C-alpha cells in the first residue's frame, strides 16, 4: 500500500464502494428467493420499503440490513486505509452504486438505507438524529417517502453542528441531494396528494 499513490487509493476506494453499493439485495432476494422481481411490483423501486410493501416486513427488514452492511463494510475499509476521508469516499461510491447499480442496468433503489448508513458512519449523532426525524415524520404522516426526505435533510443541517471538515460537509450535502433526486416522482405525488401510505404494523393504504 505504501507504494500506491494516494490518489489511486482514493480512486480504488471509490470504485470498491460503487461495486459494493451495486449489489442490490432487493433485486436478488425477490428474483432468486421469492420468484419475482420487486422492480415490477408496487412502486417498482428496488429498496427496503417496496420490499416490505410487496413481500412483507421480514423481506423488507432483510433488505434493510443487507443494504446497511454493503455500505458500512467498504466505509470501514476506507477508514482503516485512509481515515475519515477514505471512509467518506467509499461511502459516496456506495450511494452512487445503490442508486445506479452496475449489475442491474443502472436501475437501483432510492438510497435511503445507504444514506442512513453513511450518516451513521460520518457521526453516530447525525445518524441517530436522522433516525429520530424519520420516526417522528412517520408517526405524523405514515408515509415512508416523506419520512425519508425529512430525515436526509437533517444531514446538511446537523453536520455544521458537529463538523467543520469540508469533505464531511460535502458528503452530507451529496447524500441528501441524491436521496431527494431519486425521490423526484414521489415528491410530485406528494404535491398532488397521491403518495401512498404504508402501515408497517397493520393495514396498508
């Protein structure tokens, strides 16, 4: 590693994060374990919420855990190799990989779980604040997309409270921007009052 130029190491971490993020557990589980393709059902999104909506809470929870792990692991590797900046680079790669996966024709999820994992790795306080915002927004609106949009907005807000490093601030803004971009259709449905609710512990609507 000492003989590898630093720029190459950052590039390798970015690629490693992207390749890890491209592993879409929702697609793999739905196609090879459940006999369908989640991208053709429900909201057609390859993420934990649509898995829960279509295949049940256990399937959604499994996807959430796997999406979390595929983000955390390359970020830990990045931290061990190049510190917090290395973790940030790997995390950014994971976000792009999840949203535009190499293995699935660049059609992926909306980056919510990976965003939360990135926030938690940036600073556990930011991750917990985002989780709290998600829960409160869900209790009020019962709409996962609204909860997710509210939660990621806390990243660029609270990153200024706890951090001053420019790359940490940039990652927080990038993460929030990606999630909002991937939720553009949801945002339009929210504006029209057509966004579907999801009761995780009971009736779906």
